[in-house]
């Protein structure tokens, strides 16, 4: 009955919102407006000029602007913002020797300094609103995990609850007001279309003028679709610098993105099949300034902080690894290799025979791949009914024991012209030993996570775990920030090993 009651409550909230409308607090923010105008003028002035020289500077400026929109707590609680400003100022100094747009550099440097020296006026408006309504009668909705962690740290003393949009389903009955700290276009449509409170108020800087409301996917096609009225309430000094380059009723220039975005460039690898010691891999950008090459294997260890204690560590399918996924990784090397070695030790005197048959079929597979190539091999295996034939290159990895499906392994051995036994039995024995070692590690990871501060993970995007097991003391949990739209050919030894990467420091 509780789920039915929740649905009824959502309908009641939607009805109240249709009748009363929602509110938009457009708060004057002169420093933010100055930064926004400087970014937009720079993008307009550069036009078709190659962007590589300017990319680091514009990335830092956009990240600073994004935080000004979504993280309006005092600057004293924003060490990352201070780092971004310092990076931006260094870039403006560096570029003076290479470009002829000193006035643009001056504008960006002046705007960044103004942001550093003035707290966002949105914070004062939000705090005043919470105190007026009562912390127990409202909820603050943050744009994402990092913003939520910072807002929660700041508002903890007044007892305010801060959630991300996906967490609104956990809100208890009786909360009347939602304060959303982002423009409407930057939040899921459910915040408006399926509200958790009778009243919804968006708090955003006045220089962001696009107030269009999010809509459901089916909304434009529905008869009698629900529509909401939005009342805009200007607060404070809402004047614009210069000629008023705030966002008009239309969209921003195509070149200007408010979300900090990675610059992937173009694929650098040759148009060829990888060698036997190479693989095709996607590049992942992770929290904490890290990156990872992810191959097309079946799965990778992950963490879900929303699950109850003891059930947070699991595996994610490689195809399901998207921004927001938390990966559990071993610093400096892969977990797979350590689990493999531990499993072999547990087999004792049987390990030599297992290694011998594993080596035999791996060598035969390497020979086939070298002769025909992975694409042709995959086609031949598919014709034989091998369902996961597309992963044939991954099976050549010495530490990948065998295909996940037993029938696929049997089909592979037949294609290689090898007898089923004892190769099949030895591989299954090794796989079970690896499962046992992996299960033991999972228990230790669960224990370490239960003692860790998951708020740090949400805020910083990375968390280091303290394990007592030899070889696994340097384990980390890192949030996936972005996944490249294309693969590159990289050495197999680089796969799933986290490394430092500064291609975009300010992703959230």
C-alpha cells in the first residue's frame, strides 16, 4: 500500500502545481553575469579560429560558471572553485604570448577574480527562504552529487535536507516546498511533471534567462497534456554588464555549453585490427583526475552507494558503464591479475596442469587471430553458434580464463581443433577458484566501504579504501565522469589500470 500511497501523493502534488504554478527566483548576480558575458564574447570573437589554444582556458571558465549556477554556497567552502580560478588566471597569463586577444583575456581574468571575491547571492536567497519556510517543510534539490555534498555540508547546521532529483522518491510525506538549485532545463522532467512537493521553486541567476520548463518525452504527443505556469520573481541587482549579453529567450550559441565537457578530439589509432597484444578500448574519465582504458570484456567491479550496507559491491556490465557509475579499481594494476595468481596458489599441485592447458589453447587462439584477424574469427565462431564470438580478441588475454558461457567455450575449442578435455575441466576448476578469491575480496571491500565516508565519494568523485590484504591495500572507488564516443587501440597491459589524466580536471 505504501507504493500506491506514494503514487497518489505524486498526483496530488502535480494537481497543486497545475493550480498554483511554480516559481522562479531570478537572483541578481553581477559577478556571475560578468563571467557569463566574458565567456560568450570570447566564443563569439574567436569564431572559426582553432580552439585548441583556447580549450584549457575556456574549459576552466565554463566550469567556474557552472559552479556559480549550481553550487551557491560560500566561497570559503569551495576549495575546488579556488583551484579553477587559479588555473584560469594562469591560462590567461600564458596565452598573452600566443594570441592577439588581450582584451578578451583581461575580461576573463577580471570576471574570474570577481567570482573569487564575492559569494553567490543565490546562497543568501536560498538560506533566507529555508529559514522562512522552515527546514522541516522544504527540500533542496541539487543538480548532481558534487553539488549535493557541498550544499549539505553548508546547510547541515540549519537542518535542511538536500537531495538529487533521483532521490526525491525517498522524501517523506508532509514536505511542502522544493527549492531546485539549477535552471529548469538542467533537471529531469520528473522534478516538474511528477513533483514530490506541492510547491516547486527554481533558484537561478538572473543572467540565465532561459526559463523553459522540462517536458516529458510523451508530453508533446499526449491529449490534454499537463502544462504549468511559471512566475518569475527578480531579486536583487539583475542588470547585465555591457550590452546585456545574458541568455536571451533563445538558445545559447552552439559553441557554448554550460556543462563542463571533455574534448575528445579525433580517433588517433590507425584503421587496422589490433595486434594480439593490443585491444580496442574506450577511454573513461574518472573522479580524482584519473582515467581508465576499458575493453569489451563482460563486466567490471562496481559500487552502488544507494544499496544497503553489505550489498554495495557488485559487478557492472561493460556496456552499462556510463557517467555516474562507480568503479572499484586497484591502483597501479588490474584486479584481474591478482585474483588469477591467488586462484592458482589455492589450486596447489594442480596448478601446473591447469596452466599447461590454458597456455595451449591460448597459443592456438593467438595463432588463429594472427592468421585471420579478429573480425574473420568472430564471423566463423558465430556461424558455429558461439554467442559471444565478438569477444574473441578478449579471450586471448592470458588472465581471462575462458568464455563465460560453457557452450561458447566448447565451440571455441572445437573451432581450434582441440579436444574438450582436460582443457575444459581445468578452465572450470580455475574459474571456480577465481570466483572464490573474488568473493573473499568482495567481503573485505564491503567491510572497508562500511567504514568509509561515502559523502567524500559523492563530493570528490574518488575514495581510497584501506584493506589489510597484501597486494590490495591500494584500492579506490572512482566515479565515471565521461566515456569516449570512440575506441582507441592500446596495449593490453594498459587495460583497466587507472592512471592520472589532466584532459579535463573540472568534470562533475
